[in-house]
């Protein structure tokens, strides 16, 4: 059972749902410790005064907010908590919205909310009402002395709390140069768009996270096991690298690349839109002059 992070209640209207907050994810990343290669001893972390270079003990460390370059306002944890006296142990629902309205860019960290005490019935009521309505709750919650915007989401038997990034934490599109949203202005032809859509359809599948694995972690763990079995845990093996890196493909003919991708993938799902792919239209979508028929091998519809 994971460690409980927070205990409080979901609040909407006059209804309070007692809950406990747990992390919904766990890290499976490959972690490396820094070692002294002479003795294999771990290298520790020291907190150093950047001006003097001397180590600072924990009792001399305080929190400071930089209000001007090099100038700070010092605050204690108690002062930080008291700065927002209305913060309570509640997930305060501010509104209910349609689930698709939230951009993936706003999603931050997921948690599970488990019912606490005798709150199972009202917990189930809120969960099922959200499912049936297709809505999610937008809420305010304080975690780790920080206020968060969050989404309350029904997931299977659970209610999940996904912290969200504030609007000013997501960079605006205008800061970057993207192709025009108008397909024609972006230089994409109807034929290219149709082939790309067909490729997406052919590669479409149902979402099953168990199908995907962290192959980098698998390979590292296999290397660790190999070195342990061979008794070479403290040895650095010499690796001969070719120095050649695969170069990115230069797109000379987008239509040709799409055709190759379609042939390489699943059997193409043919339809009326596919007839005359090679000879009915040119890349601009205009009718092309007729040309002698040629023998082609087409894959059957899956």
C-alpha cells in the first residue's frame, strides 16, 4: 500500500466526501548513484554557500523569496501557511466541465482519492454521477503548502485527482512558429491528406498501456544482471562505437513517403476514396492526364 499523502474531503455544494490522497504513479526510471571509482563509496550531497564555498548546516537554512536580483524576503513554513488562512483540507470543486475541454498540456500529476471512514456511499454517488454526465470537476486544493488547480476524474472504480498547470504556466502558441492551420496555406494537398488519414486508420489500435515497455530500462537491467553474473560489477567495459548516427530522412516527395509507409504498415483498408490513387489525381488534387494502364498489386481490405 503506498504512503498516504493527504487526508481531507471533497466539497461541492453542501456535500462533503471524506477522502485520503495517494500517489497514482510510481517511478520505474533507471537510477544511478554517483560513486568514488577508487573505493566504490557513494558520493554524498552537500549544501554549499555559493559565495563562500563552505557547507551550511540544516539549522542555518531558511526559505527566501527573491523580490529583486540578489535581494530576498525570508519566510518560515508557518508564515507561508498563514499567508493563506482560507486553505483547508478540502478539494473544493469550483465547477463541472466536459472532460474533453481540458488540454493535455494542462495535465500535471495524478493521484488517487480513496474513500475514508464511512464515506463509501457518497463517494460512489459522486463517481457514478460524473461518469453518467461525462463531466469532470475543476477544483482547488492545497498540497505541500502550495495551491493547485486540479481535475476530479472518475477512473474505473476510483476518483482520481489530477493537478493542473495554471494558465500562465502553459506557453502560448504565439511564442512559436507553426504551420498555418489552413491545410492549403500549409502546402498540404488533398491527396497527401487522404493518404495520411488512411495511414493513421491502418495504424489505429485500442489503448493498452501494457503493450508498451521502457526498453531502455530493460536493456540497462539486462546489462546490470550480466555484469553481476560475470563478477565484473566494478569494471568499466570498453565500448567501440561506430561514430555513425542515423541521419534524419530528407523529405523529397511527401506523397512517395506516405505511399511507402502505407505499403510497410498493415494491409491498407481500401475504399472509394482510394480508387485512382495512382492515376486519377495529381498531388494538387486536380485531374491528371490519362496514362497507360499498368499492372499493380494491391492489398485486400483488412
